[in-house]
C-alpha cells in the first residue's frame, strides 16, 4: 500500500535528535511501483534518513563476506575470472507456503527471494574492494550496474506439485515456486563467469549457501577431474559454516578398516616394482 500524497516534508527538529524510517521489502511489486514508492517516501524523507532493510544483510556470514575476501591474503589473487569457473548462490526450503500462499502468490519466488536476498549476497561476493569501510564507499562498489540483462534461455521456472491445494492460492495460479537463472557480470574481474542463482520452496532440504567452484588445474597430471574440482562453500543457514573441498582427506576417518602401509613397507614395494620416484638420485645426493 502506498502513502497518500503529502504537502509537507517531514524534518527533524533541531534538538540534537534524528529521524530515520525503516522500509521492509518487498519495495513494490515491479519497477513502476518501486519507483512510485521511492518517490512518495522521498517526498517525506531525505535519502540519509531512509533505511531499506533486507534481513539477509544482517546474517552473520553475509556480514563476514567482506572480511573473508579482503582480510585474507589467500583469497585476494583467487577471486576472479582466471581461477573461478562459476559461483552458485542457492536458497532451498523444505516446506511450501504453509497457509501464506495469498501473500506469496502475489510475488513468487523471484520477487520474494532472488531479486532482494540473493542479489544482495551476489553484490558482496562479486564487489571490488572499497576505498574504506564507510557505508557509502561500500555501497559504491556493488556491481549491479555491471550485470547484463538476463537471457530468457538461461532461466528455468517451476511450481511444486500441490501448491494450488493451499486454499489461499488461486486454483489456476502459474506463480513460480522455483527459479534458477544465470547472471553475468560485464567487468574485468568477472567477464565469462556465470553466477547461478537458485531458489525454491518444497524441496528436499533446507539451506542457503554460496558455492564457489574453481577451474580445473591446468596441466593436471593427477587426472583430478575424476575427483571433482576445488570448491569453497559458505553456508548461510542453517548451521553456519565455511569449508573448502579439496583433493585431500582424513585417513583416520576415510580408511578406518584399511591397513596403512609403513614407510619402509611402501618403499620396499616400490623397489620390487622398480619404481625409483621416491629414491635419491646420484646427482641429487652430491648436491645435497
């Protein structure tokens, strides 16, 4: 519901206090209604007084994304098109509308989740380092202006079976409860890297996470394609966590029932096989 037109602008009395208004999403239903809402609020408040709230920006690991990226030297050289194959930003719920279909059917999964929550996560994942941590410097680096228009061929929509059984949902509703789409950022850092956004209700698990998949190792001599690529996961909910998928393992967990050879046993076996890879060559011995 939009505000009625006002003739007078609200101003703070010069008594040392302040006026701030918090506006909850959705910010309108489409571009036209969002612009109308912004215009009406803008007649009453100055931009520094307006706080458009998106609760995903308050989540612990979302707030830590900038620290992760810009305070850890190990990530700085990796976070670009040269090393990353794709980035997936995923939201899954294991329940449907649960009686809230009347609200949801007016918006659908894209307006309810992707256009706000997941797009804000994308901004923090893809942004360049700001000049400082001042709010305006951070917001200046959000990359939305560099996102290309979405291609219809890179969008898939769906609706879970039983959605229209909700009495608050119209029987012939075609509102999507699932959507996946590819966003592409046209800048030096991300050209050619697909950002895959996925969101859905009534799926087989509940989670929200960022999945950074790295490119294959160039000149790979271990045939790691059989093992999978390196990946970095940031689990936003539930059970917040960050973890790396790499080609290593915990022997105690993975091979509990297996006898691990001792060092001498392994090298004697190499001797029998005639494999000198792990033995010292004459020139190596001399130099050492």
